[in-house]
C-alpha cells in the first residue's frame, strides 16, 4: 500500500529535503542534500501516482496535463510549506516532481551574501541578475532579497512568476504577485503592462525569450529595479548569452543597453558540505562598475573575471575565490571545489598553494 501523500510531504519538510519525485514502478524518492533517497520499499502503481496527482491538482491543471502532457503549479501544504509542482506524462503514465518552498525566508547571513550586495537593493534602477543551474537556490536568493526590500523600503514590488513560489505579505512595501496562466499570459506582457501600475521593483521569474529580456532591460533603463534569473554560469557568460539571444543586427544595440542598465550579476551553486550537513551556496558576484560597463560595450566580456578579481572593495568575488574560501574554512573538500570551478587549472594551483601554506 502506498504511503499517503501527506506523510511524504511532512517528511520532506521535516528532513529539509529539496524535492519529492513520484514515478510508477519506483518508490517515492526525495532529494536530500543533492542525493536521491528512496522513501519507501514499495514501488508505486499507476493508480497510486494518479491518485497523488488528483489530490493536489485543480481541474484546470488536470485538463492541461491531459491536453499537452505537462502542467506546472504551486500549492500550500497545511501551514508547513509551499511546493512547486511539475506534473507530466512519461511512458503514458503520470509522474510528479515537487520542489519544497519553505514559508520562512533565509537571512543574508544564512545565504552568505555580504553587506555590499544588500546596499545594491536600495538602488532606484538597474538589472540585477541571479544565475545558476537548476536547483542552485536562485529562487531562495531572490526571495530573501525581495523580503529585505519589503521589510525595509517603501516600494511597489511587482513579481511575475510561473508559478508563484514564495508568498510575500505587504510590509513596508506593497507586493503584487502575478502568476502566468492565472493573472497574465507571459513574462514580457507582464512587464509591459506592469510599467503602467506605478512599480518601483520588478521580479521576473525567468528571462526565457528575447521579448522578455528586452522588456526587462527597458524597464531597468526607464527607472526601475528589475530582478531576474537565467540558467547561466558566471557574469561574462551571462552577458554573452543575453546578447547572443538576439538577431545579429540587434546585438550591438542590446550590448549598449545592457552596459547602461545592468547593476549586478550573482551566479551561484549549491555544493555538498564535507560534514554531510546539507549544502553550502557559493557565489560569483559582479557589480557593474564603469570599467565593467565599458567591457560589455566594447565586446570584451572575457576580461570581466579580471575586473571581478580586483573588485573586492565593491563586494565582488570570483567563483574560484568563493570556492577557495570554503575549502580553506573546511566546509567543502578539494574534489567538490574543483567540480564547482569555472577554471579548474587555476583553482588547482591555488588549492595546492593553500595546502603548502597551511602545512608550512
């Protein structure tokens, strides 16, 4: 007999797992600190997975699943947490992936982001990008940033999400949270219409296409603070990806617009701790100084990392600097450090030097 869904979700919350995976012919599986772990010994039947799906899915989302083969939504589980759900068909059967969204916001200290990043949240305009692979904690980082603004600054914040994940109550700010498919048709339309709603701050869940990217850059240029995510690694690659997503004849204009509007890029990873007590976030932080703006405009993004290396007074750090710090503090091991590096050869040299200095 299948474990009741409520029991599975309660265990996910209790153990602070990140995800729950439901497939037929396999027991329920949770992702805990990056590893997949069976939650039961009994494989699920098609009736089990279908029953789980119907227990949490609205009629509209069931229709979408039947029509196009997948649907995404969020739901609240008791008073414990929210979950982001991807329901889909595979081999003709139902599968579910549920991502835990805690109700409690993390602090900047818990995230490991310093005061220079916090200072950027008071800027009146600019494009602030949080990037990284799927499951790297981008949503959590953005939620912490928005919560800080909400608690400390009087702003009108408009979020455009698919689906809404963290719920923000009105505090010092006003927060309007809009969901694709419920409140608006797409990200770019939400940004364009949002400009008429007296916003100060936008959050765009993901810049998926050129129209959304263009609308986000325009909103930042016209006096708004815009937060968005991309599945890129590193500031230089992020800038290149944005520019290259446009037709060649538009790239020069986008490059100039981006050099003026970009405020910061935080690229992050979640890596396993050496003590097995969860994962730690490590970051590359780029703040758009005039020198970096010039590099973007002049097509010299390959030199951005060098600027980051020397930009400590602005709160900047490279990914390899973050990895080296975590290694030196005994939080991650050498293999994990190298696995997360953007420049393995250089980091390996620095790790060897660090080991030599430690034993000297």
